[in-house]
C-alpha cells in the first residue's frame, strides 16, 4: 500500500517537474531564436509617447543608498515637466528623511512624503498606497532605494504603455555588486535566467511576464481602481501581476530598460529575502489560484503559465519530496521509471525564484556576452537545497500564521549597504 | 586564395565526418561495454546539446568538436563509474546496485553541467554585453 502511494506521488510529482523543465526548454529556445533575429546593438528608444510619470521610491532606513538613487533621478533624460518623484520616507529612524529633503530643496521635481511610526512603518505596500494617493502621473513607476537606473530608462519603460491594453511594464534589474562573493555571483546567475530568458520569453510568447515591484511601472488608473496595493500581501508585486491579468490587461517586459541593483551578499540575508518572497508568493497563490483557473479573460496558455508561475515556490518542496519518494522506491527495490528519476535530479540544478535550470542560465549568460559567470552553474545544486529549507519554512510559517490569524504589518526589508560598483565605477 | 578556402572547407567536412563517426562509436561503445542507461544519457545529452548549442554564434567545427568531446568524456565517465560499481557490488553485495541506480543521474549531471557551462565559453560572445 505504502509503495503504491509512493509510486503514485513520485509519478505525478515527476510529471509536474517535467512540465516545468519543458516550459523552460521552450523559453530557452524562444529567446535563442529571438536573439538571432534581433539586430545587434538595436537603436535606442525613439518613442514619441511621453505621458506624465510619477516615480515612487519607498524608503525605510536607506541612508546608505538613497542619496545615490536621488542623484540618478535628477539625471533622468525624461522631460522634467512630465515627471514627479515621490520619495516615501516611511518611519525611518536614520537620516534618510534629511538626505531626501536636501535633494528636494535643490530639485523641484523631488517630493518627500514623511510617514512617522503612527502613520507609516507598515510595509512597502502601505507606503506605496500612501504615495499613490498623492501621485498625479498617468504612469507610476516604482524603484527600490538601492537601485541605480540608466538615464533613459523612463522612455524605455513608458514606450510600452502606448498600447492601451498594457497595464504594467517590467524592466530588467542587473546585479551591481556581482564580484563581491559567491552569494552575489549566484544571484547574478539567477537574475540572468529570470530576466534575460524567462521574462523575455514570456513576453515574446504572450504569456505572463511578472511585475517585480521595482524597475517597472503601471497605469495609475488601473491600480487605483483596485484600491491600491493589497497590504496583506508580502509580495504585493506578484499580487498586482495577477490582478492586472484578471482585470483583462497585460504586462510587457522591457529588457533594454536596465537598472542596477544591490543583491544581498550573505546567506543569512539571502534566507530572509527568499523567505519573504516564498511566503508572499504562496499567499498570492492561495489568493488567485482559483480565479486564474476560472477566469474568462485569460487565454488557455496564460492560465497554464499563470498556474506554473503561482506554484513556483512550492516546487523545491515537491522536488525534494519527489526525490525522497523515488529514492525510497529504488532502495526498496521497487522499479522507478529511469527517465522520471533523471528529470527529478536535473531540477536540482535549478534556481528557485524562477525554477530556471542550468541550461537556461548558461544560454542567458552567453546572450548577455558573459564568458565565465556560468561556470558557477554546478553550484546551483547547493543553492537549490538551501531553498528547499527556506520554502518549507515559509510554507509552514504561512499555514501557522493563517491558523493563528497572524498578519504581517511591518517592513520585512533587506538591508542595503551601498556596496558594489562593477558596472558604474569600474 | 579560392583554392585555400576550398581546402579549409574540405578539412572542415572531413573533421565533421570524423567527429560524427566518433560520436556514433561512443554510443556503440557505451551500449556494448557499459550499459543501456549510459547510451540513453548520451543520446539525451546529444539531443539537448545539439538543439541549444548549435543555435549560438560560432563555427560549426567548434560546436561539433565540443559535442564530440562531450561524448568521449561521457563514455569514459560512465565506464569508470560502471566498472567501479561492479567492483563495489562484488564487495558489498547486490544491495549496492540500488545505491548505484539512485546516484547514477547525479554522477552524470556532475559532468554534464560543468561541461555545458565550460563549452559556452568556447563560442564567440553574443550581443548585448553589459556596459554602463
């Protein structure tokens, strides 16, 4: 009886894992073919579509990085009369507010929204909602405080909004502190797989590119119509992705709209960040799963991709359980389909945030003109195993939180130190 | 000049035919001297490698050379662990066979993943390199 249950579980879980592998193989092939047909050094953006834009920058104790971001904001090439920048100093206890005020005094387009411990400090979604009420731009862009955009990024993102069916646009984050250590290098690989291949392929194939909450924007009218961001969600960006699609709009990916980010550089910080992402993603999965399945506004391919995207943070758990089930069956002498066993083990060489396997990472790095970073691909197995624990804990925390009626209402943020300059200063 | 170009083309063709022969020999050797799993692994590796790697920029000679190298490494790797497992089965008994089945894909991924990562470095850079 136990053997039959194990066999059944192993068979179905391996099939699901196989479906993800096929999905990423298709993504990789799609991007390869697209790269071959694209002209090298494509011309810079020449769009004439220039709507009014509000940039929201939520900041909670970001004194080490907020100054350099505001400096970059003053250097943006977008027409200044159509631009407003709102920095939300959300219950900071350091000098974030003072630095922002200094910039605001020097540059008219920068506004500072101060929130004290009574009105603010309730998390990123809450801070964004407060700023959204003050924003007047037709398009609202969001940047985290540790990001460093190129001067022409606004035009590249906004260009996609010329299509009225587009509800949000996502740009591409590039890791700034890549050479720092093995953690930042592995995150670089993950980002390459996630953005250079995954997001781009989803955009080309008309699936669901994900809005990442930073280096991207949305139509203010749409999100205001939703009543702003859902403050009960830990990953309000993923929640917004599905709200936009369920409302009948789509999200586009602007791969040439690059912005540098500071990746976490310790395993402890990595755990905290990924735990929040995993828990938030699972929250969104429980919230939207049924709606995605039954929605009449989504095409069948969007439904499939949406469901695979929603369940991505469950996959490390399923993969590991599948490994245990398959391993037990083999050790107890029960036959296991060799091909399925191979599929399960291949997925150990995947990154968790996007479930991108090693071959996708390699192609992404190569398309980015990288020569050596993909040599770290064999280490992906350790990152995956680490994520098995992260996602399992996130799942149990979510379930326990639901049972006990706990809800999050504070900042679960990553500390930014202003480290790294591999593209900017070197 | 034209004669030289033709000579290079001929050499490339001979190299390609030679490489294909080696790949076929590797597949036969894996089936004859190792086991069916190793042959299937090599076939999957060839299909996967050819479908992705051959779409990248770079000379076809380099690509087929890498594919051939992959097959040679695969045969040696598989035969080494196969004969090692046979000796261990002799020592520990038949129960070790299950352990070998368990770790067999991991052992193969231990050469496939690094080989894939390294082989990409032998091709010329593609477009869109990151610059500030």
